[in-house]
C-alpha cells in the first residue's frame, strides 16, 4: 500500500510539484529569515565574544548594552580588586568619539581604551603590528574591515586609499598615530572601532568625572564565579555580569528596542502562512481528484486507518523533500553572501524549520484524512 500511495503522489506531476513548491517556499523563507535574524543577534555581542579574557564584566547598574555610554568613577576599579576571589581586574574605556582623517574628513568612531600595563582587552588578531604597538606615543590601532570605506582617504585627484600605519589622525581634536591594523569579527554597529590604551583614551575623551566604562574581572582558580559575582554587586553597588549574561542582555536590548525581532517574526509567519496555503490547497485538490481510487481501495477492504496511513505517508514524503529543497536553497544563499550579510544557520534552526514544514504537511494530511473518513465506497461506481 505504501508503494501505491507514492505512485499516486508522484503520478499527478502538476499537483506533486505544486505541493513541493509550497513546502519548499515555506522552508526557504523560514530558514533564511531565521538565519539572518540569528546572524544579526550574534553580531550584537561580537565585541564581548572578541574579548574573552575576563570571566565577569562590572558596569554601571543602568547600562543596557555594551555600546551604552554610562560610566563609573575610577575608584570602582580598586573596590572590585579588593573583593575576595578576584585574581585580577583591569579597566576599559568604551565610548563614541569624533575622528578626523588625514584629509580633514570627519567620522564617528567607537574608541576603546584597554589596560596600559597588561593590554588585556586589546584585539587578538593583527594584520599589521601587534598589541604592543599601542605602547607608542599617541598610538591607536584600526580595524582592517573599515580601512577603505569608512576610513578611506580621498586625495586631490579623487582617488581613495585606505589609511595606513603612520598616518596621523585626530581623536576629539587630539593627535593620534595609526600604529597597527587588526581584524575583528563582523559587528552589528557600523562605526569603525579604534583601540588605544586606557590612559590615552581618557586623554582623548572630554573631561568628565566618570570615565571608567567597564572593569574586566578574572576569577581566581578554584573560586566560585557566582559567589564572586554576588560579592562584587554587594560591595560595590555596581552591576556584574558573566560573558553569557552580558551577551544575552545586549542581544535582547537590540532585538526588542529596534523592532528587528518583530520584523523577522512577521516574515517567518508570512512564509509559514503562504506555504500552508499553497501546500494545503494543492494537497486537498490532490486527495479530491483521487477520491475514486481511494474509494476503490476502500471497496476491496482497505480500512480507514490504512487510507489515513497512505495520506500521511504522502504528506510526510512531500514535506521531507520540500524541506530539503528549501533548507538547501537557504544554505546556498548563506554561503554565497559570506560575511557581507549576517547569516548563521545552526542545527536547532533547521529542526525548527523542519518542524514548521512538518506541521504544514500534517495539517494538509489531516484535511485529507477527514475527507476520506466520509468517503463512501460507492463513489467508485459513479460515472
């Protein structure tokens, strides 16, 4: 009977391909839009992921994400260092700054200052120079990905060249020298990120009482991270988050406050509804056009359960092929765009997409099964 069911499904080529198109479209849209959403989500926290040395991040209690500019007093660093279980704690400055290129063009950049002594928090992968390059006078390092577009310098002839090691910049009207070029993961925020030392970043920044953005904390070996986290909160009054908590906080803020999550949810929902409409209608017509064959099977003794299994097999095979086509097309799309578009396709998303397509197929099969339960074998004898 299974073979008969598959022959019935494939025999009507027009409706068979119609079912596959509906299911593949739903699979493609759900998988593609979900992967782009996850790709954007991972980019929101890449700054934290690219700074893995610390176990804990200490920040102002009102800070909502890692690009927030709420700062603390410098004395909080010593208070954190005095907490039992802390192996080391280093300062970090992070805020927006005005950058003037060698040709006079102005840009907004993210200025990051890392600990002068240890350079903890500096980029890990360099194209030119190294973290030690930051020890030079007025030294800064810039991201390779922004050299030509955001930090490109247009000459008198109109040609554009990337800034290079040795070029002199101005950060908030203070002299800075490009000492190195680093490579970072793609970020959600589009402003170029410029690294320097913590003390120099404070010199570049406007004069303020509060200039400490983060305290990065390493927990002593054998100490309980959660206990140290609670102690820092209690003794300093500052917020203290693990890497995972800080990533989640940043991602949730960006997704909910920008409307990205709602927009992608609507796109995924539309894909599901359109796929369900196309596949459901086509599958219903397929069952309706084959009623006389199902009636003949019923007339020779096939039970309602046997016919239901045939319809469920047809729906299952169609959903598996449609899901494979759609998910494969989405994966090829993600491979073709590379890093130019945020795209992240983990296996849980494929499970979710497969379940959605399976739900569409199950709904279509359910409608067909209801039709067959009311089917009379005498239909086969009608003209």
